[in-house]
C-alpha cells in the first residue's frame, strides 16, 4: 500500500514540479545562448539582464514552490476534507507520513540536482571538465600528502549522512508543527506557524548548547589539519545524533496526533 501512496503523491505533485524543472532548463539554455552568441553592446545588454533576472526568479520559485507543495500536501490531504477519504484507507498513519516524507525528500534532492545542473550548463565551456578533474586530483593529492585519507573519508561519509538526516528531520519538523496546529480550533494555520516557530527556537537552543559544549571540550585549539578533521568529525557525529533524535521525536508526535488527536476541518 505504501508503494501506491508514493505513486499517488508523485502524480499529484509532479504535475506542478516537473514543468518547473523544464522551465529552469529552458531559461538556463536561453541564458547560455545570450551569453555565448551575443556581444557586449547595449542592444544585447537589456535582454541579458532580463534573462538573468528571470533565471534567478525561476530558481528561487522552484525551491519555494517545492517547499509550499510539501506543506500543502500534508495539510490539505490529511488535515482538511481530503483527510476523511485518506483515513478511511486500509493504512495506518505511519504509511501516510512515510509516503509524503519520501516524496518530499526526493523532490527536494531533485531540485538541488536541477539547480546544480543548471549552473553547470551556464558555466560549461571547453576544458571545464578537465579543470574540475584537475582540481579533484590536486585535492586528493594534498589529502594523501597530509595522510588524511581515512579521516577525510569519514568526514565525507558523515557529511552525506548529515545532509540526509537534516533533510528528513526538517520535513518531519514541518509535519510535527502542522499536526500540533490542529489543536488550535479555528486557528489551525496560525497554530501550526506558532508551533513551527517554537520548535525551531528549541532546535536552535539545542544546537547552540551542543556547539558550546563541544567548543569548550576541544578548547577551540586547532593547529593542524588532523585536529581540524577530528573536530569536524566530532561536530558531524554529534549533529547526526541530535538530528536523528529530533527526527524520531517529530515523527512520533506527528504519528500520535494523527492517530489519537485527529481534528479534521
């Protein structure tokens, strides 16, 4: 059933997000053509400026709309009239949360990928790939020279894990805030916003305390690359633990609210 829910979510959200991706690529190629085949005359200056503004706008719009769709799908699909249908399906709240979480995470990652691809297309020129390869070779040369291969690998893996956990936790935080917001009868949107602000402030407080404790423990004395990588590993490891715990808490609260405190409009 989870597969069917995920498929349904992709269909419902893809109708809006996929055209946005296409628009980003089209505008990217327009900018590339203008910058490649036009001269620096005033006549071509205005189209360039307009195309750049359009490019920046559509990149921002892609992330904003993806974010808003993520919120809208959870709220409208589970907290409003559609919720009467969704909660009659033979699935438990965990499947409903998981389907929306998975789809939202994938769209967010794809949006980042599309933006990176767009920048690559704009920057592409003869020899670019070779320069990038040379840069990586030089980076790995110094990593090997400083005998940081294993430490750098650990930092890289931890960074990837942290990015994944942070993304999932940030989405679950939104779901948790929306779930708590339904307790405010007649003011659910305002309640969700207030819950989100409250949760965010608590997260910032926890992060500040964690960084302060780690800073005191390490005394902020970093004099060698080895000490830097060790400090980064400590920060990333601690962040992974904290964000994982927070993500679990957000999930459990959302699940409990949907299962026991559901208040549909």
